[in-house]
C-alpha cells in the first residue's frame, strides 16, 4: 500500500475516534500513529502526512462542515455515516487546502476510503458531494 494512502487511512481512523470520543483526544494522535506504523516502511512520511490531514481537518472543520452541509442537500452532517463524514472531511480538506494534491487524487482517495471502510454505495455518495463542492468552489 502506498504511504499516503496508508496515512489517509490512519487519519480517517483517528478522526472517526475523535468523532466518538471528542476533540480532547487529539494529543493521542502520535501514540496512535506509532502503534499503527510500528515496523512499517515509510513510517516518517506516513506520520507527517497523517498529522497534516488530521490537524488540517481540525483547523478548517467549521468551513469544511459548512461546505458539506451545503453540498449534501437533504442530509444533516451528523446523520451521515461517521466513516463517510470523515472521508468527506479529508477529501474536502485536500481539495481546498492541499496544493500539492491533484483534485482527482483527493476525490478518488476519499471515494476509496469510503468504499473500503463503509459501504460500496458510499463511494457514489462521497463522489457526488466532493464533486459538488469542487464545482461550487470553482476548482
């Protein structure tokens, strides 16, 4: 598995945990990454990128969630599956704030995360919302 893909998975897992346990658990990120990446290749790069994703989503969460609410008509963000919601947050963060990541990559990685950890139908849901945000933002 590619290093950045693994980092996205770990960011998704940690953001999911924070949804369930609360934002006060952010200081546990480094320990979580150490355990999950122990003995793996690309550990330093994966840790750096996972931290960037988690901290970026947290720093811009209010703006990201506003865009998700607008794009996901007839869906309350808290009613979305937690995996889908956090895959969308990561994808939206990458679309808007990660200049080194192509739009297609950001969207495709979010789709794959949701399909892998949620349901097969989640991919289409995530794709539709992120594509709507992309268009609304003029990207």
